C-alpha cells in the first residue's frame, strides 16, 4: 500500500518521535522512508543588518542541516531501513507538500507540536496546514505528556 513515506524533521526530539512509527510502517510495507529537513531561516530584516554575519549564520545552518540529515539517514540505515535524506528551503508547510509531490510519497508521517489556543493561533500549525492541503494521507503523531 505504501511505497514512500515522507517524514519531515526539524531537529527536535519531538519531530523525531514520528520516526519509530514511520519505521514500523515502512518495515511492514517494504517502503522507503524519505527524511526532509526544512531549516527555518532568519528574517530578511536580520539578514540585511550585517551581510557578513548573515552569510556566516546561513552557512552554519546549512552545515548543521546537512550533518543532521546524514546522521539520521545513517541511524535508520543501520537499523535496516531504506532511507533517503533531503534538505530544502522555503515555507515549511508548502515545502513539505512540494517534496511529497516531487518524491511521489504515499504518506506523510509527522509529529505535531501540540499547541493549542492562543499559542496555536500565534505560532500557526505546520501540521494543520499540511493536513488541510495534502492530497495524500497524513499520519500525525501527537506528543506524549511527561506527566
């Protein structure tokens, strides 16, 4: 049923909570896992203030993103998964949906940050935007309370 499972990661443990679910499903279905990292870039106002500093910050973000993806791909491969790692720039929800289309993903598996109320309204919800605009199924992993 599923041949390609897209898993967006932001570098947080919360986002990585979706990985065991994607792995189990990929193993059961013989599917490939496609990891995606979309770094959140500093605002253009910040970048315009000091071009040299901006260049350094962007380079560090790019290096960290690549290293993170290489580490995650290696971990999953060592556990026997067929996995590909991608990095893209752009608005996070739109980029997730574009990559899903580009890679012919059958499923998007991602964690939700669990925001509610005013915090959700102020921060927005990547998961909401993906769910509401995705033409393919989206499996959301809700954070587990530490209480």
